């Protein structure tokens, strides 16, 4: 027990008083504690925290502990939250770690998943997953860097309560996945049913389940000698190389044979997406198809490369539409003929330009003919027997 200050004045006891080093009030900034003579104690205090600048010892330090029943609501931790968390119930629970810039590097949070089912999800302060802890798991989450609010965290696992081990043994009653066994043979006692295991092994090596290759059994040690015997269409290519860079065909006997066609020639049709003959036909001159009209008429897309006839007794118009209405391909030609007595005038829709000798736009007389050729988006040539 210390000495009593009863009956003493502050002036006579000042040297022994404990005060803040700067003699000011305690605030949010850590300040050293000192005695009345200015000798610092190994302790700093603020309104937020207490910091020991040298080692501290006690019979026991009790860390803050909180038991949480799993719910769908995220638990948001702060610098003032406890560091040791137990989760009970089921269904999973999410925690959000504190702003790392408010914590010292090395701060540790413990999460003990005692749920019957469901994981604990631990997110950093930006809600990015740091650790997913399954039912029965226990993880320690350590702050490695507090440079940002999210921080850099590292997780370490501790064995769940149903695991035990010693120097040479390890026992875990659950299922092990994604593991590679590098030790000695597994004892029968560690197999769910040794009898079932042995029965299946015996069945596997029984005579009825062993396959042969060319009458050679696969059971036993050593190599299996396999003699290739090729039959069918490939018998003509078993003993020698083929002529290089040639196509293969089946000959009159149904056997593989080398064609005279070279790989270079095959390359000429690389990228073909439809029948070649069909493509040639579209490029070849064809017999003219006629489209005879008995009244004024506006060209349609199917008139491309046709003969459009006007068989009208009175004056009539043949109209060229805008490309936005009828998108003839540039280069399209359309033949025109005035079959009837009525004179035909070629009319350019507003926005369309027709180039003709002397700006003539009429077919000259009955049975006169002319040709329209599209040379740009909305521009056509007109030439022939025109007036």
C-alpha cells in the first residue's frame, strides 16, 4: 500500500503527482504521462486509447469478447469494438473490419465459427472479402498495413475442435478434399469400411475384370507388348510416308490414297462460305428478265439487272427512289424500254441526281430504250435513245 496524502498540500506532493507531459488537458492525441519533475512514464493516454511504450506485465490480460447469433445483418466493427468474436446459430454471418487507418499495424481480430451451418464472411472496410470461415473454423485476421482504410490483412487458421494431433499422428473425422497423400499406406481402420474396400479391390483384379491387349493380360508387372495390326482403309499407308503436301482421297478400292491436288491448290478455296458455282453464277451474264408495267412506276430492288418496260397509252413517269428507301448496290444497271405509245419520263426523287446528255430525261419514242447505272449513293447515269 502506498503512502497517504492526507493532510498534505499539492505543493508538498507535486514531485510525486502523475500528470500529462505537456500539462494540458487529455484529448484525442496520445500524450506521455510524467511525474511532477518531468520524468516520463512508459505510458501514453488519449481520450481514445492507452498505449504502453515499453513492455507491460500483469497476472492476466482479458481481451474483449462478443458472442453473436448469426443473422442477415452485417456487423460493422470500429476501433472501439472487441477483437474476439464467437458466432452461434446457423445461416452465416458477415463482419466488416474497422477503418485500418485508425488501427496500429499488427492489430488482430479472432473469429470462432460455432454455427451448426453457414460461414463467417470477414470483409475489409471496403467490403472486399478477406476470409470465409466455415462452420467449426477459427481464424485470426492480422492487419499488415494500415496505409489505407481497406488495409492489408492476413488470415491464419487454427484447427477446429474435432481435430487432434501429436508428433506422429493426425486425426480428423471429416472429409478431406483437394489433398495429395504422400505418406505410407492408409491403414484399414482409417477406411470407412475396410471389408468393402478389400472386396472392391479383389473384384477389380479378378479374372473377369482384367482386360487383355492382343491376348496379353494387363495384370502383373512388366510391359505389355502391343503389335499394331491396322485393317480397313488405312492399310495402304502403314509402311511408308505419303507424298508431301497433297490431298488424301479414297481410291477405287476404298483405301487411302494421295491425290494430285496440292495443299496450295486447296488453299485457294480457304475461306469459301458458300457453293463456288453459285458465286460464279451471280457474276455471269444472264438472260434478261423483263418487268412490264402498265402505269407510272417506281423502281424496286428486284429491278436490278432487269429490263423495265412501260406499256402505257398516255404520258407516264418512271421514278428513281432515294437510296435510303431502296438501296441499290453501286454499279447496278437497269435497262428501260418504252413499249407503249405514252412517253416515259425518268423522274429523280428529291435528293437523287441523274446524269444524262443535255439533261434529257425522256425516252425518245415508242420502242425507245435507255440504261440507268448507279454510280454513287444517290447518283445515276442515264444514256440511250432519250429526248
